[in-house]
């Protein structure tokens, strides 16, 4: 029995322990529930405060966002207004384009130019050199014509060339100088028929003999013999000399640049010309020097005034080529037949100082007179025979004894004489008719 009692005690203890454990569990659960209740009651408050904080933050953020946007809008509006008032044009270029740029920077290895593009243009050292080295005198602010070599390089510059634009740049400069009648210096290189070829800023220009300074022209023309060789010899002292000139004719298409030393001081020349022109009267016999030979006549220098002998006034006979009669540098005496004061030119005649052969033709060559002459022209209806300078007769085809050719020497009989109409009829067929010959 005592053994049974001993066994019951542990059971009672176990029950007590189990009860304690269940109580502790209940108390713990109650504590947990209480905590949960507390936390659950606190959470909504936390959320509410968080919301209120977020709301405040969002309002502040909205205010902060709105302010820059409003400022940006206003700035954009101002920029739009400025662009409308002052539009900015950005130029684009391709290789080979000729453009004008303004120098913004210069150093020994490159020149920077403002060309109105999104980036500046650069002229490298290898593309600076031109014939007259004018690039060396460039300074900041100067404008210059250049050619586009290629688009932006690695450094972001558009590559340009002064060297490749030289020819176009020179012609543009010549145009400006022609319009303003600016004087500049050239160097005589060689004689060419009718004048001097000169170096004009690296290009070729031409100074006609008649546009040399009056003193030079007189010196060159002194004791003229008239041949080209003689003129070239007399021009030799001028080779290598510098002449101050102006441009009087400019033609880019024909690469023609005509210069004048004589007219470089226009006012002085005009005054001298007017004075000289006032001294000349129609009918005067005047001395001059042939300054130019052209198909339509001869230009003559009359000591500061230009005269013209038209081809029809060179001789009484028909003149096909004035160069067969006179050369540049020949001294002549002519009669003044016309004066154009507005143009400052004088009309001259050489033939009027020579006896007109037609005035006495009836006396010298009456009908049936036998004459000798030279065939000058052969035409379908006959042949023209020159009997003397300025006097030609026609052998009609019906009066030809045989076929003739130019240059043949012939004997002929005068058949018609009409001084008023300047007609002289001839016949080779009648030469054998002795009874008709005087």
C-alpha cells in the first residue's frame, strides 16, 4: 500500500504542473492578445499620420514642380519672341562651296573663321598660301573668300582653303577695284602685239600701248619704223618696270583684264583732254601716232586725245585690212573731219589729204585710151583691174579676151568713163582693134 501512495504523488504533481502550464499559456495568450490589440489600435493612427505627411510632401512637391515648369514656359516664350524678332540662320556647306568668312583668330598654324555655321571654319597652314601671300596681312575682323575642303573634322571645325579660292578671290577683288577705279601696281613681264603683258597680283593683265602714260608712249613711239620687231625692241626697256594702273575692262568669262596707266588719274586726264579738245577744229591738219590697228580702222593718239581713222577714210581705194597700210607706232598726218565732244573723240581722214584720182580720171583716161593694170579681183561677171592707187576699172565678162586670174598684168582699152559714179569700163578683147586705140 505504501508503494501505491508513493506512485500517486507524482501523478498529482503532474496534474498540478499541467494546470500551471495551461494557466501560463492562457496568461501568455492574454498578454499576446492585449499587445495585439494595442498594436492593432495604434496602426491606423500611424497610417493616418503617414498619409497626412505624404499629403503634405506631395503638396510641397507639386509646388516645387509647378514653379520650374512655369519659369521654363515663360523663358521659352521669351526665347520664341526673341527668335521671331531676331531670327538666327545656320548655314550648311558642302565641299567645293565658295564662301566668305570673318577672321576670329590667327596663329602660325591656322586661321579660324566665322562662316555663319554651327561650328567655325579652320584654314590649316597647308591651305593658307596664295601667290601674293596676302594671307599674311590678314587681321581679326577681316573678311576673306575661302573654299570648303570638307565637313566637320574630329575637332568639330569645317576645313577651308584660301589657296583653292585664290582665283575667285582675285576676280572678286578686281571687280571691287574696277567699280571704285582703285589704282594698284603691276609689273611688266613681256611685250605682246599691241601692248604689255603684266603681272597683276598673280594674274595676267594687259596694258595696250595706247594706254601707257603719255610720256612713255611718246618715248616708245619716237622714230617709229612701224614693224612689230621695231616696236618690240623699243618696248624692251619697260620690261620689269612697275606701272601704276587702273582696270578699264574686266571679263571673267574670257579671262580678260585690260589695264590703263594713262587713265589712272581720271580727273587730271579729263582736264588735259578737254583742254586739248578745245584746241582742235574741223578741217585742221593734225599730227598723231597710230596707237591701235583694228579691222574697222586706226586709232591715233593726238597728244592726249584719241582719234579714229575709219577704214573708209584710209585710202581712196577699197581697204580690206588696215594693217596692210599702217602699224602701231607709225607717225601720220590726218585731216580732222568730225569732233565728238561728249565722247571726247575725233574723226580723222588720211585719204582727204591725197588727191582723189577720180577727179581727173576723164582727163587722164578718156574713152579708147590704152592702159596697163593689175588684176585685183576676179568675180563671176568679170575682173577688176587697178590702173593706179585708188582707181580701179571693171572688165565685164563680155569684154574679156581670155580668162584672167588675180595678180595678172594686162593691157586694156577704156570703154566707159563716169567720174560722178566712179565707174571705169575696160576691155581686153578690143586691144587688137587698132583703129579704136588712141
